[in-house]
């Protein structure tokens, strides 16, 4: 199955972002699967500290190391993109 078709995985990723980035004012349904996470359109207002938190959480929860900032920006674009990457790993 392609990660972007795995609704449970996408929900897990959204909840991880909300928890790790302390965005408690958001619900998982508020995060679109296709919006760029680190863009103003997402409404999440994520920054470099959030990126670090997400990187550490991805390592802890999915055993995926994204220590290179360029690779992180390539992988963590949208929920669908991240889900596809995790499914392929």
C-alpha cells in the first residue's frame, strides 16, 4: 500500500505533529494531506525548532533518521509525501 493511501498512518503523523510541535489548538482534521507543512498555507506556523522536534520524533517512532536539513525538507513536505516516504522505508 502506498503511504498516502494509508489513512491510519496519515492520522498518526498528524497527531504526532500536533503533539510534538505543541499545536494543541489544531485537530488532525485541520491538517490537509496535501498542504506544504512548513508554509503559511498550512496555518501551523512551524519553524526550525518544530523541524528538530519532528526529526527526533520520526526517529523514535519510525526509526527514520533525517539529520540532513536538505533531506528533511525533501521528505517532510506534506502529510502524503511523508507517509509515502515512511511506507517506502
